[in-house]
């Protein structure tokens, strides 16, 4: 991550300033909620990907920073909506926006950010970028619904789960990379290579979140540990455990998932089974495989500090603790 920050750190600071500028509204609550979510931290992986992809493609103009801010607008909108759907109380180690201002305000400010992002996209002046980002927001919404339909589904397959991850999480990282490539007038092959790089990185990113939900501390993760399980989300560590456990153990897992409120002992029972059957190691190996694919996609580009920074960012994804 540090190599990326060395290259684009100043641009990321400009993204933060652009974000605050674009939050201007006659409704004070919009700015208050938006700035709270922005100032609560975050890794800024998505805007960083756009900035790096644009540089890798030879772009030297002034549109990368505003477009990276749009990416963060879209991401922030999804966070606000996700926390309402998931009844989350923590985000990045702080009280979530819906905890402080209520579900209604969180949903409506999220709607504002989505709407504002489209008006900001138009100012970039590229129909291709507008198409890619608008398609991505549609796929994200579909992914949210797919995840909802999969809640509590003990027979969820790995393939179907990865499809949910592609839609809900990875598509925005893929779109960020592709938008950067378009800014730099990269060839169609290089646009696809960067899009695929972002998709692989996004899948690995989510798989790491899946493991951290079982093994991190709340201080490290910045979210409530075991929240996915409490919400009935069947993620890859649990999918692997369910494929290998006994019928009696499967019944234990089903009983916990069906509960309205999960106790600490419930979580320990299920996380113990996940550990026993190698669910964490299996998921980490899967994340590593997708990161390996990231390196393959960048073979389209010659060796350079920017390419190395993107590979370093990919490596960060599978070594982070939050």
C-alpha cells in the first residue's frame, strides 16, 4: 500500500477535498452525514485503483481526481445502504451513520450520493465511463438483492456465492480500473486487463473480509465480529465448513443461523467448526489465487513503478487486518 501512496498520495488528498466540495447541499444533514462517513477513515482502495489505472495507461490530465471522488461517492452510498440492510452498529470502528441519525436519514443521504455521482460523471464528458459506472451501480443493486435471497441458505454453493461477491463488491473495483484505463485511452485489450485486475482484487478483498469476520477483533476489523453469521450470511469459510461437517454439526450451524439473536457461545460454536474444517485457510488460499490472477492481468503492461504499486496494493488486500 505504501508504494501506491508514494505515487498518488497527493492525488488522494485532492480526492478528499473534491469529495467535500461535491457534498455541497442546501440540506445541512446531507453534508453532516456524508462528512461523518468520509472522515471515519477507510482505505480509499477504489479511488486509488482509478488513479493508478489512469497513470498506468499514460493519463496526465485533470479528470482523474474528480472521477476518483465519484467512485468514493458511489462506495459511500452503498455503505450507508448496507448498514441499514444489515442493521449494523459499527463502521470502521465508529458508530454507523444509521445508529446516529436513523435508518431513514442513512437511506436518503445514500440516495443523494448515488444521484449526485451521476451528475458528476456527466461532467467528465465520457459516455464510455458513464456507461461503465452506471452499469456497475445497477450490478451492485442486483448483488445486494442476490445476497438477500441467499440469506440463511445452507446449501449455497461456492460458485453462486462468488457470483454474489462479483456483483456486490468486486464490480466497483473493476469499474474503477476500467474507467482509469479509458481516461488514458488504453487499448481495448488493456482496458479489459485492468477491468479483470480490479475484479480479481475485489473478490479477494471480500474473501478477506469473510475471514476477518471470524478471526479478527472488533478493534482490528472496525466492525462487529460475527455480524455476517448473525445476519444469516453464508460466506465462503462457512460454505467450506458446511461441505465437510457432520449432519449433527450442520444442525448446530442451522440452529445458530435461525436465531434472532446470536450469543457469544453460539458464535464460538460455529467459528470453532469453521476453524476445525479449515474454512479460514481455504478462504485465504482462494483469496491468494485471485491475487495471483491480478499479477497475470498486468502482464499486458511493461514494468514500471505504477505497475509495481498496483501489485503492492493487491498484496496489501490479502495481508490486511481490517
